[in-house]
C-alpha cells in the first residue's frame, strides 16, 4: 500500500534573472517498509523534492502538485497541520551533521524538546526516552552524551544523534538526505546498518537521498534517478544496476571506479554540464551530453514510460551494462 504519494510536483524559485525550476513534474510513491534511493548529481532537485513535501521550502519558492501522506494532503497545508506531521509522521535527517544540531543546546535538551512537543512527555519521561534513543542508535555512555553539546561529539556521533532525533516519535517515513556525507567508510557502514535495522524492525519507509550509487546499493529496494528536476529512470535496485536503460544512468554507473579496472585506464566522466539554473529544457535535458541524441531528442521531451522499469528516453539501452563493458575491453 502506498504510504507517501507525490504527483506532478513542481518547485520554482523567483530570482532576479527570472525563474528557476528546481523540480519539474515529479511523480513518486513510497510503500511501508520500502527504501527508495533518489540518486543524481548535485542540483538535480533531489532535496528540493522532499523539502517541498514537508513545507520547508524557502520563502522565494512556489510549489504545485500533490503530496499525500496516507489520506492527508501536505502540499499547501496550514502550518498547524504540518507541525503535527513533521517529526511525528515524517522525519528528516538533514544533510550535514555538523550543522543539523542546535549548537547552544545539549543533546539531551534537543531530544527532550522533540518528545515534549510531539509526545507530551514530562521531564523525567523525556529524559528516560532520550537515553533509550541514544542506546538504540548505538551511542555508548549515553548519560554523558546527553549532557554534551554538539561540538563535543565527532561527526559520526552527531549523525547518529540526528537519526535518534528523527526516530524519537516513531515516524512512518524517514527521509535521509546524504546521511553518510563526509563520514569515513567505517562510520558510514555503521550508519547504513543502523538504518537497515530500523527499517527491518519497524517496517519504516525510508527515502535515501544520495549521489553515491554504492551507498544506495547497500540499503535501497528501488532507485529513482533524477536529472534536471525530473526522474529519468526508476527500477528495482538489482535491475537498474544490471541493466540501466537511460544514457544518464548508464553514464553515472560507468563513472564509478571499479576494482577490476586497469590502474592506467582513465576514469570515465560525463561530458558537458547539466542545464544552467533558470534554463528550462523543452526537449530532453540530457541531449546535449548524450552520444545517442538525434533530432527527436532535441525537439521532443521524452516521458517516463514503463511498468517495473520506467525510463524517460527516446533511445533507451536494452543490453546489460556488463555486456557493454566487456565489449569495450
């Protein structure tokens, strides 16, 4: 059953030079217990999509479409309604653990505030629950950590605290925005294992926003690839990795360094650059960077088509990625 249902979502920003379209007509669905990865280059609209869903856009932004959490319409909802949803039914792990926490409040104060506001717990009950939450995210010496300020914790511990804050009210949906950015590989593995645990134990629905296909592969059931504000491909994780159909998806996967690549072979890159802010492509936005583009690609916008594996491309690939790599070598 669909838990979070986003339809035809558009996000635009008014800037002195005109209008910037950050999200351009996105459909997205998330079921209970499912983890969906949203992957793409910086500026592709990944974060803006979910900030819009939670009413957290900048004052210069406007959004249209529909965002439904169960039977509740969130887009355009009054602030009073959104404040009962944010943190309680949908929680957000923000991108940077260095700045996501309030620097002048202790960890205990920040956890207790969430519990008092959303769960109406008293001081003693909130403290006890805060200790449980820190232990749940595998933070040792929890009593001492509650008394500390964010700057006294390492980046990995701060990230675990942000996850604890997000889980405090047992939400239905967790949006994790680059939760492993700037963490070393050991700490990254711990954070991913933590998310995997809570997904399994509570059938928590998770959106993982990332630019890292390796991170997405470890956690996600399904992947949605965004480019220039649109989803250009969506499929089950194994299928998308084995047989990426959109040229952009295939180019991203080919750009990932491989252990079996000869050391003297140069890394693969994607030529060109994404559309500039304020530029609104009327055809395929990836066409200027695509070796398969033809006259149709630069005149007609492809729509997202398909059932199990959906792709927005006039000339999608059909062969597995491994076959293409073997032929190249």
